[in-house]
C-alpha cells in the first residue's frame, strides 16, 4: 500500500511551528492490542487472554486472538510507517511469547518474531523503541499473585535480560513498563483491566513491585550495556479549586510513580493517606535505591487532565483508592469517543511541571492521541476531529519546549486501530483504519496530515 500525495489534507494555517532539530516523530502500539496470533509459535496465555474470556469484562466479548494480525502482517505495517516517513516506532514485546509461563529459558520462536520486526524496521530506516511490559503478564505469574507478589519483579528483570540479549545489538532505546498506574489501580483496585481484581489494599503492593521490577530490569539492562533506558508513565495534570482534593489525586496519579523513580522516595502524604490500606511493609531496605537508578528518558503518555472537586459524602473512585469526598466533574469541553475531555493545554502544563519538579531527565511523549467514531467513505477516512486533536496537542508540546521543557520526541497513539482493552474493538485510536473483517489498512486523513508534519518537522 502506498499513499499518494494528492490525498493529503491541507494543513491548517495557524502559523508555522518548527520542532528542534533531531526531534523524533513516530507512532506507538502494544503487543496484545495488535499482534493476534495468540497461540502461534509457543506463546503462553497472558492475563489479558484470561480476562477477555471472562464474561462481561470486555466489550462484546472481544479478545486479542486475531486483533490486527500484525504478527503476520508486520511487513505491510512497516511499509505504511515508511510511507508516512516515521523516524521511530514504539512497540511492546509480549512476555508470554518469550517465556510462555513467565520464567525459565527463552522460547526462541517468540524472539524470532521480534528479530524479524526489528530488522524490518531498520530496513525501512525506522528506529525501534521497545517497551518490555505493556500489560500482558504471563498467566502463570498471576496465578502466583501477579504484581502483588515480589517475585514477579525478579522474573521481570530476568525476562528483560533475555530480550536484551537477543535484540540489544539493534535496539538502543528501552522502556521497562508502560503505565504502571493502570496495571496497579485498574488491574488490582478497580478490576476494570486484567487481572480484574478488586483489592485496593493490594494495589499498593502492586505499585511497589511494578516499580521494583522497573528498577531491577533497568539495572539488568544497564549491566548488559543497553543504550537508553526509561519508563513510561500516564500522567495527568489535576485541576480544581480544592487544594486537598487536587493533592490527593495528584499523589495517586502522578507523584506515587514520579517520586520513587526520580527522587528515590514515596511522597509522604501518599504514604500517610494509604495507611488505612497498607503498612507499606512490602518496601524493603534498598528497594528505593534500586527503583531510583538513573534513567535516560521519561516516557510521558498524555490524554487529558483530571478535574476534581471536594464533595462531602462522595464514595471513593475505585481507580483512586482512598479518594472518598472527591468528585470528578466532567468539564464542559469537547470530548473524544472515550468521553475524555479535549484539553491540550494540560500537556504544556504537564511537560513544564516535569521539567521544573524533576529536572534533568529528557522527556519523550510516548503516547498521545484520540478515539473518534471514524467511517470509511470511498476509501478515505475524514477524521478531522483527530487532526484537530493532534494539531492542538503538538502546539501544546511546542509551547512547553519554548518554555524550556527538554522534550525529545512525539509518538502518536496509535499507528493502527486496535484492541482497546476493556472497550474491545469499539474504540478506534489509529491514524490508520483497520477493517477487522478483511484486515485492510486505510490511512486516515490524520495519517496523511501527520506525514506532512513529520516531513517538515513541524506544523
Ligand atoms: C493507554 C494505553 C494504550 C492505549 C491508550 C488509549 O492507557 O497505554 O495501550 O490503550 O491508553
């Protein structure tokens, strides 16, 4: 598939903006969301295979069994990225392809797939950016407690070492975890995501063991000579007039991850407030030194800010354990198909805050994008809402750079429409449309627009 120049939508004329030289432009995906081939070449079951088969957990009973069939169609997907002129592609490795039951020797057929993918990317001039964990924990490890069990952190570091041993000669940039907030609080507190547990007390142990896994893996990667090491967090500025409500949610969304990784300590207010759930005895001597090993980049996933207000009698929001008395009003602004508010200024605020409060770590936007109800008309998808969303957020990112933020790159979520977790295939985030019946890929107007942005390094 090639993209013809005539199909390009006209860039909005809101004044030219140039990004710094060498700015990285790319797209992101995750293994379970696109690969399919759930039983090929010795892959073991992950918590998402189990969860998606549990009635009522995922929209319409959708699973990742086939997804975008990227496992077989990756050459076409690389061609599409090449046509778009992308300089980088962030994808995740499926742990259960590499270690079907989460420990022990590598399944070389699983590694072979990523070998082919990485070689194909280099062949197209695209830099691979590897995420080691994007939520597909081997089910066997969950059966032993998952991230509530300290052992999982140790297994994760061994897995990281195995993957690096195979790909480290061709992959320079490594991110350990994607969004540990979701793994811990959606997976173990609210149960909205796999493994679907609703044990807020244990979600804090999950936070810690995820971070410990990050630190141990970062140490293993560093010892093995990895080029650049980072972690990706989903961060949200928290808005509202009530300082206490803002601080509670900011603590649980942002600082509980940022502070241990970048300052070597859990924030005292978060530790104190979570005291009714846990005594934090899972934090052992030396853990925070491991967790705060220096990293080379911080991956930032940004979708929207959180707006909060104090409201007596409000029950806790299950994704923020201990948030009683806080409501989450929906701001009166345009929303995406996920119902998420479109507020690009939040990205500027976030990047500027990170540079101010946690200086010295280069930033990369590892995800940003939006779901809309796209339709294919005569082989085209006129997703003007998505173009406007991306345009607004790139302007916001540029404003942060002008204000001094050390932002090195932008990876749009997502290259392809894909399995959007609990929403199944009902929500489309791709800049390339996927017809799940035929597996046909159709670049949306946003893809053609993005190609122009990439080509001119700006807007
Ligand atoms: C993020 C996830 C990603 C995708 C987007 C919409 O939380 O990392 O896999 O689902 O949201």
